[in-house]
């Protein structure tokens, strides 16, 4: 959410909800690259590029994401390329 220094929300009518944003950056991005058969969704035979977050972005208020949500793991081509220290300690 874009805000001024005074806290006023800019262009609230242009905001995307979390589900719209997630779709835009995954499924629709793959479609725009003509890669929807390999990218954008999780499925058999697909690239398996994904990020594991500490919170569910669809049920966590967007205004808390920056302070509350962390990247716990990054998987590229089915291989783990990053794991947070906190995630390692739990698993």
C-alpha cells in the first residue's frame, strides 16, 4: 500500500488485493512470457521455482507484511537455494 509520509493512502481505488497481486506475479507473469506450461503455477513437470514465506500473504494484513513476513526458503528448478536460519532451526 502506497502512503505519503503523513500516512495518506495514495490511489486507494488502484489497489490490488493479495490474491490479485499473487496471480499477477505468478500465473499471469508466466503467461506474458509464453511460459505458462513451465512456470507460474505448481504442477507436475513445471520448474518448481517458489518462495516459502513465514506468513500466508492471503490471510495476513498487507500493512504488516514488511515487518512481519520473512522469506524462509527459496527453491529454483526444484533445488533449495536459500534457507533462513530460523527455518533451519525448526526443521
